[in-house]
C-alpha cells in the first residue's frame, strides 16, 4: 500500500520564510516623477518609499493622496502608477498582518481608469494599468495561500502579455523588460519550469542590453527559481549566487536581503547548513540595518536558528533567538509574540520541548489578550508540534481541535481546511490504529469540503492526497478501489493547476492502489508516467524514486529480472545525486529481487541450491547489495535504514546457509528497530531469528522466540504479523518432528509474503536453514585467523582496531582493496578464491571458516 504520506508538510509558525514580494518592477516613481514638483508626484514618491520598506499603512495613505491629486489634474499615467502602488501596498499590508485580501477587487479598482485610458487612447496609461493588474493577480491572497490559482494565473498572464505588447508599441524597452520579469515570476508560482525559465531568460537578455545590474540580478533570481521548480538545487544555487553579486553591485539592500534569505532556505533544503549559516548571518544583519518589520525580522532570525542547528550550534541559536525576543517585545504585543515563536523554535532545536512549551503558552496568552484569533490559530500549529516533541499526543490533538474552532470563529473556510489537515498530520504521524485511521479519514474528507467552499483547488487536491494515503493504510477490501478513485481525482486537479509535485504525488498513490489491486501493468504505467514527469525536467532524484517504485511493482508481479534491473538503476541514480538514504533503500530492493530469484532457483533443499552456479551468482549479487545498503547509510545516523539493511543481510546469510551469522545480524537489526519503537518490524526479526535457530536444530529456543513474536504481534493488533509468527511456530514444530528424517527445511520457506513494517522495507518471512556444517579439517582455524588478520590490517591500513567479527566494508574496505585482499589471501593460502570473497564472507571469522572448509575439501 501507500508508502508514507505525500505532501504532508508542516506549517511554518510565522508563515513561509522568504515569501515577501521582491517588488521586482521597482516602480521608480522617484526617478520618473522627480522632475515634477507637484504635490501628487511628491506623494507618489513617498508612497513608493514606504512600500519598498514594507511600510504598508504609510504607503496606502500616501498612494491614496497621490491618486486623488493625479485624477484631479487629469494625469492618466500618474493615476495609473498611483493605483499600482496602492494595490501592492494593500496586498503587502494584508500579507504582513496575515489577513485575507479578498476585499481587494482588481477589476473594480482599475475599472474607472481603464475606461478613461482607453477612451483617450493613452497606451502608456493602459500598459501601466495592465502591469498593475499583473502585480495584484500574481500575488494571490490568503485564501489561496498567497499563490494564485490556475484561473487567476491565466488572467494575470493575459494582463502581462497585454502590457508587454503596449510597452513594445510605445518603445519603452525598460518596462518591457520589467514586464517580462514579472511574467517569469508569475510562472514560477506553479506553471511549468520550462515556461518560467524561458520568460526569465528573455528578461535577462533585455536587462543585459540595457546594462541594468539590478534587473539582471532579479532575472537571474527568476531563472534560479525555475530550477527549484525542477528540484535542481545545485543549478539554482549557482544562478542565485550570480544574481546576488549583481544585486549587491546595484546597491539595492532590500532585494539583497530577500535573495539572501531565499538562498539560505535552499541551502537548508540541500542540507548544507555551513553555507546557509554565512548567508543567514548577513541576512539578519541587513534586516536590522533596514529596520525591517517585526515579522520579517523574526522570520530572518528563524532562518539563522535553523542554520545554527544544522551545524550543531544550538546554544548560539537560542542566544540569537533571545536577542530577537528582547528587541521585538519592545515594539508591540504582536511583535512580542513573534519573538516568543523564535525562542520556542530554538528550544525545540535544543531538544528542550518543555521550555518551548513555556514560550508557546506565553505567546498564546498574549494573542488572546489582544483578541487576535488569527494569530492564535497560527500559534496552535506550533503548540501541536511542541506537544508532539513532548510525546503528548492527546495535547497535540487538542491544539489542532482548538485551531479548527478558532478558524470556524473567523469564518475562514481555507483556515478551517488547514486546521483539519493539521489534525490529519498528527494522526498520520502516530500509531495508525483503527480509531486513528477513521479520524484521519474524516479530517481529510472534511478538509476537502472546506477547501471546496473556499474555492481553493490546490487545497482540495492535497486533501484528496491525504485521503488516498489513509486509504492506502486501510486493509479493508474496498479501500484500494476507493484509494485509486480519490488519487486519480487529485491528479486531475493538480494537472489542471499545473502543480508538478502534486501530479507526482497523486501518480505515486495511483501506482500504490493499482499495486494493491494486483493490477501490475496499470501500476507500472502510472509509475512510468511519474518517471516521465521528472525525466523531462532533468530531476534525477525524483526520477530515481519512480524507478524504485517500478522495482517494487516487478517484485510484486514476480518479474524478478525486471525488479533487479530497476533496483540496480535506482541505486546508480541515487549514487549519482549523492542521496545515501535512498541508495540504501534501492540496495535493499535489489537484494529482495536477488533473494526471490534464489528462492525460485532452489527447487527444494538448501544443499542442492548451494551447488547451483546461478543460485550462487544471485547470492553474490544479493550479498553485495545488502553490504552496499549498510555502507550507504553508515554515516546517516538513521537507525531505521540501518535496521532494514541489517534485516535483509540476515536474510541473505540465511539463504547462504550461514545461520549463526544470520542470527547475530538479525539480533542487531531487532535492537535497531527497538530503539525506534518499530514493533511490527521487531516481530519480523523474531520470526527470522526463530527460523535460524530451527535450522541450527535449537528447537526449544526457536519455539520460545516464535512464541514471543506471536505475543508481541498480538499486543500490536497486527494480524498479518501475528499470522506470520504462528506460521513460523508451525514450521518449527514440523521441523522438530522430522528432524531425524530431514536435514533442512525447504528454501522456499525463506521468503514469506511481503507484509512487514515500512521500516524493514516490507521485510518478510523467515530465513532458510542450511545443511549441517561439515566438520572442519585441513587448515588450523586459529593460525589462519592470525595470518589473515595481518593481511587485512595491511590492506585496509586502518587506525581503528579490527576484530574477527568486524564487517570489513564498515572497517574501510572498498572495491579496490577487496581485490587486493583476494590476491594476497590466494597467495598466502595457495588457493583459488572468488573475486566476490568479501561480499560472500564479510568478516575475518567467516573468511577463515571458508578457508578451513576449502582446505578440507
């Protein structure tokens, strides 16, 4: 079923950082109207000055005065420019106050001046008004998450193209360039990356011909934004830094700080905190120099806290947050709340949720005192997250319910929908028992209805994705069919809105639904469509994820050759992009495919299988894959990934008949799963351990472990895992009865049906037992260990102590040194050894056992 919950993103406590408009058109009233000494011109210049400092109220007052004066003077162009500034100022103020700007009706605002400009055939005034319409429509409203809907974007694009043609006809090259830049920024808010890139490139060419550094810098920023749409952060950063140099050279500090914060955000996304930290410090310093509004200062400080946490300097992050609080609480109660949010976030980064809760509670109290329900609603999101960190799930759910109630009081359907999505996310992050599953389904359904009433199409589609995800967890027979229908509807909306990430997420769920229905061809078709989206954009990481999904489909359809092919392709893609976590998962899928092929090859007994060259070849590839999985996640610190890789390594060892090693490895895997409280995966480990013990003829101990697995699965209410554990116990009891007749149980019992916890990458079943290990003759094991250890230490040249049981790949062995090791060992012991020696026998102890056995033969 569905893997994870696509598009389940936390809501930023102060709104999304770096969403402040760049005001790229730079109205330049100061230059264009400086020659006029009229009161109207002075007011317009003053309004623009306030706007560029994000002083919305001052800009509105001055712009209204300018508009009245220009209209009285019959100056159509001056009136048009005043309207542009007024409209933008109203939106900026609504944005800073986190209020909806639905009262701003663009058509009504511009209608009177449009008619006058058309009747007088004043093309300049018409062009300026069309550009103003583009400004307003492209900014969006709170009801649409400050991103325009597809219909609004189309209207804005129409206005932009009309403005461009008018400026072209009157020969104003600079405003042509500005209009094209505005169009590119509009397209970067949801249209195709290629369209945004093309418009930004055209704007860059125009500004370059004019020699305008600021315009060139803003156009390069737009180009960088188009690369982010395609998730190519490396190229985005490169173009963003080029843009930063030009903007700095132009002397526009406000544009510089916005771009700096954008680059910080991208660097954090790339997990490059050191690079982010340098720019975050510069950004906050500039914000303070420019006397930014409290909200912008707080957001900038949040970025600094994030970057400092990334480089493990959480104390400095707290210090910066406290300094921010001390500055902001002197400004106003609302600013005081912003400062407390920054402090709460810094305490969370320090792993002190109890102190974060204190700051959050104080912020909520202040919001209630000043009667700001919208602000209080936003704070409930932070309150919920803090309680999640405190492991107080019930309190977190109560915070979400409070947010729902407050949004209802505000009569804001979009905010209500957001609150229901918060409730859903909290349920999805916890243990999805039946009651939680039903509550999550109810919240997702209600969120969709609320977004429909708010006419927020993207919200509708996201709520549908949430609903499909929950249905993917439900085991009811009708869930897969409903999941498919819901995911397909979500895809249609995302396609209509040209939301690429949403289309991909919906296709991912369509694939999972078809997979659950065992419609393998349809599942593969959806996965290929998803791959085509990202391949067309050149986004290798997302393409790799789709390829990985194809591997899973082929595993389910028993086309193990195709599964192995796609697993290997996914591994190479993730190696290319440097995603070690995804690489580890791909390696596990690759190992699963090889194990399935081994199971098919076995045709009965392990002893016969071990004699097969094709079986051994699959075993070598499986062992190489699980070793690669462990190596890939070695430095990630992810116990979940390491546990999954260890589990499958134990499976491979079991298939190779090396049951004692398999038993040791699966015990390590279970400990990892226990540390992350993954109960179902622990059951799988116990089942595998029990089968290994049975293969070693330790039947009493095997039955005891299998019984533990049954009890644990029952306590988790996991019927599937309980069934597997009971089957394991039955296998052991049968094997015990036939122990005098049968040397080993069938290899086919080694892979059970895939129904494990996601942490084990759908880990399944039991390991195969092997034939009894023959008595060792020939080489002396102790002497061989001593000689081999000396060779290993010489080849690896490691500083750390290496034991006989240390995995060689984790001790520093790579592909080159493994070849050297095989050569040296072959010479030392006068044997012909396989090049895959290290993959088959991953530590000194197992190699020695192999050498002793070979010498006896």
